[in-house]
């Protein structure tokens, strides 16, 4: 299980990356959200035995992360943490799909192994794209983009509230949880009997806090409408960004870039 | 300028669980006064303040702000007049960035964008937080949060400033800064505090609450010289009025 | 039981996005119309609370392992169906972006699986019906356990359907069901127990909080018939779109590209109405046998695979080696470009 403090710190770190200033950061968030969507849809649209054709797609996360000045090691570490889960899911494929796919020397590789590898690769690409989107855009701008792409205001506003108070409440939760752990010997005391009241207390405090927040809003003239300043616009740069990457994805989807390059090289060598 | 008078008459508040937080509180605060409300934990200070802008409704008694009695109809106007800084700044900073948060009130007043921007800039400079504009509130330290919370209230240009323990959790420097800020605020100030030295420095008048009633109300120095009163209300003399125990100098 | 991007096909993911977006739009309208504006901060803050609560573990009775709260049912009890659905959806949005729980494309599936069932089925038709308005402790626990179990069973079954119809995992339908349902029975019981404990604690300490959730949208205003009808309509829609996409072509995008560019070769295996009908039938038959490995592999590799449906494994060796070499090169190329860009950024 994740330690609470660690998770909060991690969240803060990813969020802070978005305060950077780079070519990518300066783009309108909508362009980045749309491009990420196109990327993910293209990647998952391959059939389950596609493995090599996925590799050229690394160009997108790598280029975006580099242009956005994201710390590569950090992103890679975050992705690696997810791989075990992908492996558990993918592991079932070799068990159920034992048909021979390819034989390389003495090794017989079944379709199951190929599709398992494909699942892991898909995970790396899609998860990486999501982290990078947040890193170069920031959650708030993603929300804003969602709203300007048609998401109802009620939804995005409470999404913003959620995000704002994650930091406050996880810290509060961490304090309560630490107190409980310190006073319970080993596993004793960590059961439901103490969990219920602990969470209940946290819930009541949360509820009262929500009331105070609403009060603070009323005190400043809140009438149910949120005003926001619109900072960026969707210009030619954005259009070019979305269209350019989409074209790259479509080409890589139709032509197996790895295959193509590999043939070129092996052809030259032989 | 009698219209910024704060009048509380025979206020009583009983919480849903039966706790009598305020028994019978009456006081009048005039325009431009700087008043401290002190008392032990649980004396009812926060409860009293929360009545001043209508967050809590009294079980009995009356509150008048300026020329209006506090009713449902006058509430919006009164909330504009009375700016309240909460005990926990996190309750007050709910928008994505410091800028948005400070701009929240002015936008709701219907001001045009340019004027909002000017106002935000001005109040942030006033509290010494101009450099924090684009930061999200959860990346601020406690003292920074407090300063921004005060800015959000100042941005509404209130006539009466109400603060619940403004200096709690601040480091000595931030505390000094805040005290300077409060000294510069020209309108009526009402605040609760356990920081008795600040009370001595900033307030001419002090009100002592004890178990939900007003135990004393008068000039600050007089109250802090009444040893019997202080003992009864679980208070003590501010350090600045005691002899210095380390170097032996003093009175 | 988060669904992951890596297991989804675009058709399934896209359809579920549509369904989730529609439900979010409808719920937002409802919340805006029927509830006062104090609900919006409350929803957000309770969403954050769910995060905090999920990070705190407890030992599961009689097993010694530890678990955490899911929170769907609890939110429904506190906020009523519409507001709860929106709150669960936003929790999932944050999880997908920051913790890689699920993924961006899988968000639609996850919102549906984890939000729709507790908020619109388990809470109004099971919890409220059993618990009534002034439940005793036992009654409340029973209601919560049954509601949580039903909600999670439906969600888990939905995960199975989405995974199987996407066809990325090789897990057969029956095995997957046998795997998922019992696990989620156990999870559901624990979730119900925890929810009941928290709700009874809060009901004792602050009864007005629990009452507040009961008022706004009572089951009376949410007739079972309407929910069932819209659910039926949604599943027909989903089934229709998914099976159409899946049969027309294993991958929707390839099909779309072919349509746009007019290229024939990508459409591969499908020719004429016969094949479409045949494969449609295959999909509608509940347990589609995803044996399109050869077809798909053949389609992807084009002219290299001339040995017929047997797909001679050694014949693939050539392409595989070339593919492997190429994969490494493209990876190196990608990181090389990244490195150069980064250097230029630093000097700029
Ligand atoms: N929401 C509530 N429900 C029930 N009782 C409450 C509530 N809030 C406060 N009280 C009780 O009312 C009394 C007065 O509380 P109040 O918060 O006004 O004290 P205070 O003077 O601000 O104390 P402190 O110096 O600790 O901030 C206390 O006895 C407290 O227990
Ligand atoms: Mg107080």
C-alpha cells in the first residue's frame, strides 16, 4: 500500500511540473488534451498481436516531455510503478493463448506472449501520455480545457473543488491515520472498530468545512456563477500542433514504421 | 460616520447538541475602533464572530450593523460590509490560484475585468503577497495562506474587518508584518486572539468573554492590570507588561 | 477493478465515453436545477474526502489482510444519486490523471462501472428500499451490504463485458466471469460493512448530515421504470455500436482510416455482406470466439503472409526479425531526438 504522505508529495510534484514555462506549456490546454486523446485512441486501435509497430509511437511522449522540460527519470519511475499491474493482467494471455506465433531458433513464441508484451507496451504508452499531459498542462488547465470543450460547468467546478481540497484532506487524513497507528500495537486496533469512527470524524469535519467554504463564498458575493479569466486562445499554433501530431499518428498507424526501418537496415546488411 | 456601528443586544446561541455557547452578550462598537475579544478556549469568541456576518443565527437577541438589523433581506449587503477572515485560511482559499481567489469577490461585485486586475494587484501588494499571484493555494505556507486570505477580504473593500485569531501559526516575522498591516487598516477592526501582546499593541479596547457572557469591557491597559479578573477568566498579563524574568529589569 | 486503456478497443472505449458524458451532462443539469448552490463545494470536498479515506487502511475481519473504502455507496447515501454520480466521476478523473488508475480512454468505462451502478441502481432501489427512513443499526448494515454487493457485481460484470468485447485480453468470457464475480462478492461485503459503520457513526453524531442526503432526490422521483428503460436503451446502443464496429472490422480506427483515405488494403479480411453478417452473428452469440489472430496478423502483415490461414510460424520469422530490429531503432531514434531537444532547450 502506498504511504499517504508519499502519495501527497508525489501529487504535489506532478502538479508543480505544470508551472514550468516551455513551448509546450504555453500551448492552449485544449490542443494538448485533444492530441493526447488522438494518441491514446491510435495506440489502442492496434490488434492485440501488434508489438513492433507500437515502438515508433514513443516519439510523441519523448518529444513532448523533452520540449516540456519534464524530468525524464521521474516520469519513467512513475510509469514503472504501473507496469506490474499491466503484467498481472497480461500474464493471463500466455496461459489461454498457446498458439505458436513465431519460432526464433530454438524458442517458440506463442501468440499469448506477444499479446502480453503488447499490453505492457500499450500501458507504458497510454499511462506515459496521461502523466505527460498533466505535467505540461496542469490539472487546472485540463479542467478548463474540458469545460471549454463542452463539459458542464457544475461538473468542472466541483472537480476544481475536489482537487483543491485533496491536499488539505489527505493531510488531515494522514494525521488521523498516524495517530491511530501510533496507538495500536501491530495489527490490533487497525480494524473496522477504529476505522469507522476515524473515517466518520473525518467525514463530519469535511462536511463542516464545506459549510464554511460555502460561507466564505457567500461572504464574497457568490450568487451561483463562477467567473474566470480566459487566458489563452486556440490559434494557428494549436491547430498546427494537433493536426501535425495526428498526421504522424495516422501514418504510424497505417505503416508499421518499425518494420519498415528494420527491413531497410537488415536489407542493407545482407 | 455612525453608520458603521456594530451593535449586539442580548445575543444567545445554543448549538444543536445543546451547548450554550453564548448566554447573553451585548456590546456596541463604533466606527474606526480597534477591539480585541479575548477569553479562554471555548469561551464563545468564534461563535460570537460568526454571528456578525450571519453565518450563525442567534437563538435570541439582535444584531445591527450600521443602520440595518441583520435579517435575511439585509444579509447580502451586510456580508459586503463585514469582511471576515476565518480561523483556518484553507476554508477561505478555494479557487485554483491566488489570483483567481482574490478576484473571486470583485468579479461577483460585477466589476469589469481591468478593474478587478488592478484591485487584485493592489491588495496583494498591500499584504506583501504580490509574488504569489499565480500559485495554487495548496502550495503556500501557513503564513502566506493567512496573508492571501486577508487579501481576499480586503479586495471587497469592507468597512468592518473581523478576524478570528489572525496571528495563530505565524512566525515572528510574519506576525510583525501582519500587525503592521492591521495598524494601517483605517476602518473598524474586531478580532479574537490569544496573542495578548498583539492585543496590547493594536487595540485600545478589549472585551473579555467568559463562559458565554461579557465579563469585562474597557480600555485594554485597565483590563490587563486587573489581576483578579485575569485569573478568573483563565488569562494572564501579556509578557510585555510583566517584568523581564531573564535580565531582571522591568517594573 | 479499474478498467485500463491497454485492454480496451477504441470502439468500446469511445462508446463508454459517450455514455459517461451523457450521464454527466444529465446529472449536472439535475444538480443545477434541483439542488441549491451549496451542493457544488460540498460535492467537491466530499470527493477529496474519498481520496483521503481511500488512503487509510483497515484490517479486514477474519482475514488479516487490509482493505480500503471504495466510497461509491457512501457518496450516494450522503448526496443522493445525481450529485454522487458526478462526485465519483471526478474522483476517477483525478485517479486516471495522477495515479494511472485506469486511463484516459478507460475513463468512460470506469465512470460507468463504478459510478452508475452504486448511484442509480444500488442506492435508490436497494439501499433506500431496505433501509427506509429511520433504519436500525442492523437494518442499515444489511441494506448497505446488499446494496454494495449488487453494485459491485454489476460493475464487475460490466468490466468483463467491456474487456471481452474489446478483444485485447485472451481471457475467455466464462473464466473471466468466474474470476471476477466471487472476488467482488467479497469486496462488496467488506465495502457494505465499512459503509454501514461510517454511516451509523455519522448518523449518531450528526444526524442532520445523513438526513440531508435523503431529501433532495428521493427514489419516488426516480421511477424504476425510467431507470430500467434508459439502461436498456443505453445497453442496446452500446451493444449495437460495439458489435457493429467489432464485426465490421476488429479495429474501428483502421476502418475509419480506410474510409477516409479510400485505401482497400487495410480492410483486409472483410469482403461483402456475407462476412459482415457472419461475424455479426458471431459477436451476438454471447461467447465470441476471438480466433481472429490469423486474420488480424495477416491483415497487418499484408503480402508477407501468403501461406494461408495456417500462418506458418517460420514464415513470420523474417518479418519478426525486421520488426524487432526496427523497434529498437525507432526507440533509439525517439530518445535521441528527445535528448537533442532537451539539450537545445537548456541552451536556449
Ligand atoms: N458546531 C458546534 N456544535 C456544538 N458545540 C459547539 C460547536 N462549535 C462550538 N461549540 C461549543 O461552543 C463553545 C464555544 O466555542 P467557540 O468555538 O466559540 O470557542 P472559542 O472561544 O472560539 O475557543 P478557542 O479559543 O478555542 O477558539 C464551546 O464549548 C464549544 O465546545
Ligand atoms: Mg475560536
